[in-house]
């Protein structure tokens, strides 16, 4: 039972991060912190060797460095960079590249969809919900946390930590 609960920590936090970013264009620090703590709890619970935990943290730092380089010119937000790093921690060495690839793909699709939305739908047609009007605003960026969460969820089921939590490793 505890394995199943731990196995859904990551997907639950991904759902929160995507929804929060969509509705507010922010990803709160507590989500990234919860991902880090959740990883540590899961890794210790499954008996992951300390060296492997270290590799996971190294991947998280590497993703943070790359994400920070994308943050500097304003291509992604600071919350996105922290979220990407926390996700990288869960992905480890075996799944990080795949996660980055899927996230980039979903980010491109999301950006195209939002640009199309802004171009084809006049603001007068839209419900007056703040988050919808914010998405339509050409001066506002793209909620990239959605793409990060989508990329992470495509890869998560193939990660060793997920397999170990479900007892299939």
C-alpha cells in the first residue's frame, strides 16, 4: 500500500505544477521542494544506493544549469528552471535526456497552440477568466511547466524508481 502511495507522489506534483502554471503563470517553490523531499523519501524507501542517489542529484544539478542558461535570456521562467531540475532528480541518468526531449517537444506544441489561440481568437470571444485573458496576452510568456510536467509523465513510468516502487524492478 505504501508503495502505491509513494508511486503517485510524482504524478500528483506534476499535476499541481501544470495546473498552477496554467492558472497563475507561476510555479511555487513548494512544488520543487516537495519533489526533492519526495524523491529522497522514495529513494530511501526502495533502498536506492547512496551512489545512485548522488547520480540523481548530479542530474538535477546539470538540468538546473541548463535551465538557468535558458532562464538568462528569458526563454523560460525561474520556476520552470527549478521545476525542471527537481524533475531531473527523479529521472536520473537513464531518463533525463528523454525527459528533456519530450519536454522540448511538448513545449513547442504548447507554444504553437498558444500563439494560434492568440491569433485566431479575439479577446472579445473569450470568457473573462483572468487565467484565460493572461494566456491570450501577447506580453505574457508560455506556461512551460505544462510541457515539463507532460514530458516528465511520459518518461516516469519507465524510470527505475517507479519500477522499484511498484515492485517490478
